[in-house]
């Protein structure tokens, strides 16, 4: 009996080592949940939440232990200073990874804060420069603006057979970055814009601008600005009667309000780095789960945050660690298990290896996908 008593502490220790205590992967979702980008931010948060709930309710294990996903959310209100404050709070709270922010200017401010701890920061913001602002820890979930610029040029020159291109550019880093990539790619088709104009909130599209484009005999307007400026352009085109014109925009104009507007011009197209979930083979399953959980369809990009959470969970399993820098290294090494975009893979740079970009056309109050490719 005394021998058994002697070994009881050792037996208890061994039994304790055999227990599978759950471990928690904490992900901070830093997105605008109010303001102009609020709908997109809520979409990303809901996608991440759905994935976290599915994984936590399953028998998912990492390092032999059950894995629970905890989502912490913060609203940056689309504000740079607010985003920096919330990012620091996440880092101080010890999150294992960050998803967001939505917009490039907030992302640029946040990246150095997250990079100071080497945590994976998974972004949908598309400015090509963003991944270089970190320390190898920034992972983009979709194509960047340089790649989108090439897609715009390819579609305009090869599919639309545009020969006299006019460009309307937002006076911002977003607009200028896209414009630089587009013009460089267009030159490979031995084309260059015949005229260009800059716009912003204070300088909308005017009748004089449209008149100068028409005088230059433009056949295609490449529009590298946002919805308010697009609405202004379409209004002027309608008012001046210049309807025999094609407009090719980007992801930021591809929303339901634009699609539902009565369209009188020849055609309206938009390239898309954020591709609708329904376009992927497993998208219908995701959409059904999303509707059941939140009572409506996603408005934009929810599946990217959904897949990001699954990728992080798989990295924890394959790398057998919740440590931020280890998660980054593992994500760049593996083909992570994702649900909707099953070709999500990160290059050493942090960019996507297969950066799909689609082209949509506005038809009958909806955006209809014409093509999708990772090679433009």
C-alpha cells in the first residue's frame, strides 16, 4: 500500500499529461462596421464568425488538442487613427492573428503595429504596396491592384477591342496606383490613353470633362474611381446624350445600387478582385450556411474572411503551434485547407499564388460574371 501511495503523484502527473485540454486561437477582426465601408466590414466579420463557430463545434484538433476559435472584433469606423488604436489594443491583448482592415489607408497604418509582434495579418485591401510594409507577416486574401490594372488593360484591349481609351482617375493613392499599373499594361498592347482626368469628392465629373473626352473620340472610358464619381459620370453622359460609349470600372463600383440604376450607355463592366461566393464550386454550401446564421446573403467578400479563419486553423494544426510568427511561416509553406476558394495559397511575398480576377457586366439590375482568370 505504501508503494502505491508513493507512486500516486507520478500517476496523477502522467494522467494530467494525457488529457486534451482545449486551446484557443484568438483572431482579431479589425474592420469598419459603420460608415461608407461598414457593410463590407460587417460582411468580413460575419464570415470570420461563421468559420469560427463551425470549427469550434467540430472535432478539429491542433497538436492533438481540441481547437477553439475566438473572434474579437473592433470597429475602426474607416478612420486611420481609430484603426491604429484598435490594432494596438489587439496586440496588447495577445491575439494570435488579425484580419483587416478593409481599406488600404487604414491597413497601411495598422500593418507596422501588427508586424511588431510578427502576427499574421490577413487583408482584403488591394494596394500593391501593402504587403511590403510589414515584416513578411502580411498575407493578402485576393489579387492586388497591380494585378487588377493588368486585367483591366487586357480586357479593354483584347475583349473590348478598345482603340481610343480615356481614363478617369480618383485623385488618391488608390486611383494613382491602379492608373500606373493599367497604363503600363496597356502599353504592351501598343496602346496608350488619349486623354485622362482626375476626380475626387470636391472635383466630380463635369460636362466639360465629358465634352473633352467626346472631342477626343474616346470609345472606352476606363474608370478608376468610386461609386459617387461614377454616378456623376453616368448622369453627365445621360444629360449630354453621349450614350454610344463603354465604361469599364473596378471592384469598388460593383455593388447592387449601381447595378439597379437604369443604364443608357452602351455597356458597363467592372473587374473584380473580390469574386462572389456563388462563382466557386463550394460557394452554394457557404451561402446556405451564411443565410441560416445571419438571415441574409453576404453583400461583399464574406467568404474571404471565412476562408482566412479556416486557413489559420489549418496552419495551427500543420505547424502544431498558435505562435504568430510560426503561423506565418506555416501559411507560406502549406496549401491551407479552405472551404470556398480552394486555391488559396500564399507566396513567400504574402501575395496569392493564384490571384483570380473576374470581369462582370451590369445586366438587368444585376452583375453577371463574364470570365474569371488568374492569368492576365
